[in-house]
């Protein structure tokens, strides 16, 4: 029971219990606005003894839309660039097959190409590089690879943001001052940034 005996918003139907098998079935909401968690109190009895367990239940959705929101670069060059970006989820490295980006070279798995923009990004004038995946993922970590030349053009302050609908954005990770990790060597991967 919840306050007022209402069903948690993370569920779309009341919980069912198969009395023969003891299987509890929770039917999740399909609305991303219901992301969140609750504790379920499960009770079982054989007529003589009663067992009670509290189980945390969490409703999460994978994100399909991502953006690299850059507000500063390493040096004073008038250009911004990045060699590659790589995502991992619970299954390992995410394939960018079928993905699209406004800076496609950063997801082409080729250090010979690069994302490039003439901009001096600031907090009020950020560079926003987007990635739309073919299907949603739960992002676990990411890393970035430097481009072929001019370390002054490397991103320095950035956020990885994600969205369910390509409209409302959530910041998953923030890096300032390069996070102490973006290498000065060219065509080199940073360590993984774990979320």
C-alpha cells in the first residue's frame, strides 16, 4: 500500500500474483515521465508462517538522443575539433551503425576524420554536437579521441546530455578543465568517463 492506497506511478497495472507458482508480475509504465523507484513489500504465507520481504523497484528507460555540449576548448585557436567519441552500455561498446549526428565524423570509427567547427564555445554560445542512436541505450561510460592536429582545438569544458524525446535534456556527466584526462597526444583515446 502507498499513501492513499494508490498504485505507484511506475506501474501501469496492479501487481498480479500467481498463487500456484508464487510469481509476482509488475507491469511497468511506458511513460518516461514516470521514471523513478518505490519499495514493494512482498508477503507470502503457507497458512502457518508468514514471510515478508521489501524489494526496491526502479523504472528506467534508455536514451536514444545524446549531445556533447561544449562550453570551452583547450586553447585560443578559433576552431573546435574532436577525433572520435565512443559509448558503452551494459553490453560493451555501443555500435553507431544506423546512428546519425550533426558531426558524423566523430562517430565513424575513423581517426583519419574529425568533427570540426569554427567556433569559440562559451557558456552563452556552446557548441552542440548531437548523436541520435538507432535504438535507446543506458549509457554506462564514454571516452573521446583527440583529432589529428592542434591540441588547442580540443574540447575542455563539456557535458554529455541525453534525452528521451530530443527536446528535454538531462545532464549525465560534466567535465571542466579537461577533467585532467583529455590527452594532448593526437589521435589518442581519453580514459573512460564512467557515469
